[in-house]
C-alpha cells in the first residue's frame, strides 16, 4: 500500500477554531453542534450530533475512536459536509500548507 495525498475540495470546507481555554462559549457550541457520529450515519443515513465531542476544558472526542487533548493554539476543525472533527497542531497550522483566517 502506498501513501496518498489528502486535501479538501475547497478552501472553505472546514470550520475551525484555534483552541484556547478563553474561547467563547458560543464558539465552542458552534463546533459542538457540527460534530456527527459517522457510524450512526453509515448505518442509518441520518446524521446525529455527538454530544460532548468538544468541551471548553480541552477535550476533543473523535466519535468511536477516542479522546484527543488540544493544546493552546491548535486548530479544531470540522468538515461541514460530514461533521468529522479534525485536530491540526498550532505549529502545523502556522508553518504547514494550511490557510486560515
């Protein structure tokens, strides 16, 4: 098996928030409402929000996979088409091929 490349189809297909304990509750809630359980959708064809997938205290739950702990400056992004959460390190966001506003 060979490695592959991965990118998005458009530069606006992810909604992201740089993580900080000082993030506003409304910003946290926006991401919380966007994260879906992909296993429920694959079985039923219906997207279901995964409650508690992202909390202000610094826990990001990847549905059916486990928890990640974002550090200050890391970006938590959600694919708007599928509701899939993505964690990008702050270093990668600042120095990699990422565009963010």
